[in-house]
C-alpha cells in the first residue's frame, strides 16, 4: 500500500505575523512544483489567518497547533474547531507532548479534542510518544499503546482517513538526539499493529505515521527509508525556509 509522504512544520511559539509571512513566501517559491509529498505548516494562532491568505492557490496546507473541543462559549483564551475551519485550516495538531507536559493535557482531553476536530471536518495530526524515563523503564510500548487507545476512543473507522499519527519520542524533541530509523521503525510497526487490532488491516495499511524529534535535512533520508515511516513532524528545522525545503525535498538529496 503506497502512502503519500507527509511533512509538516510545527512552528510552536515562534514567528510574529511579519516573520511568518516572510517564511511562507519563501516556502511558496522553494517548494513550487513539488509533487509526491504532502506539505503543511503550523504557525501560532496569531499568524494563521494571514498565512492562510498567503497560501491561497498554493499546495502548502495549513495546520493549527491546538484547539478546544467546544464550538463556542465562555472559554476564555480558547479557539474552537469552527474558527479554525473558517479561516482555512485543513489540519490541527493534537496531543503534542509539550501540551501534555506543560499544559496538563490528559489522554481524555486529547480524545475530546480529536473527536471535536473530526466532527468539524478538520484533519488531525495526533501526537504520541514516550519520555526518556518511560523508555529507560521499558515502558515505551505500553505508554504508546495507552495514548493511542485512549486518544482514539469513540472514533469510527471511516473517520480514520482524517487522522495522521505522529510518533514523537519526548527525549528526541528539541534535543538533537534523533531516534535511529530502527528505533522509530520498531515503534511505528507497533503502532500499525495496534491500529489493525483497533480497526482493521486495511485501515492500518492506510494510516500515515510521521516521525518527529530532531528531524534535520541530514537525517530525513534515512528516516524516510524506513518502511513504516510515512513522513515527519518537524520543529526547529521548520523555522527556516532553507532547512525545511531540504527536508521536504528529501527524495532529491
Ligand atoms: P524538533 O524538530 O525541534 O525536535 O521538534 C519536534 C516536534 O516537537 C515537532 O512537533
């Protein structure tokens, strides 16, 4: 089963509107005519609308980094799926380890967010991954399984086409310490088996699983050569047009 590679840039809390526009203008040029790979950028909330305008008539897609599960109401500081949909977001990142770690997001909250995004016809980049401590204690598979099962509770199989999974080992995020293709591949295989158990073989063969954690132009090719790795969720290296372009153009390296 051929799966279209998917590279997404998670800008996290970086880029003013001016800087964001500068970056996407450069990416539009450097990625012009690119095919055979899906590309998305995830700017911070304040830059989403202007970036959406800039990306009209471009094949680069737009992702938000978070949402709240209610459609509207008295939830100071939150942003709803409808609001993201209205401005042209195709994707939303949910369950990123930084949100779990610093903002107390639990598996249950992640699940509510995923269900809400799906209902609003947003596609989801659903992040899972173990911490260093959990890996060292031999809990990688049990942690990843729990996050996966809890996060996907109540999702109908036909909605799985809207979900991309991002395996991001917490110890590899922003540390320069990438998981080796074998280490990542092992967990990707495990995730795919679990998806087969939860849904079906067909769905497990279709679901795309990105790797995230210190992805660079130097290591992307080896990671993408690993059979179960279908793309990357890139943090630091997505903040410059040059490095992100080299990652997206990994086939040409
Ligand atoms: P880095 O690429 O900076 O390690 O970040 C990975 C990440 O968290 C993407 O969501």
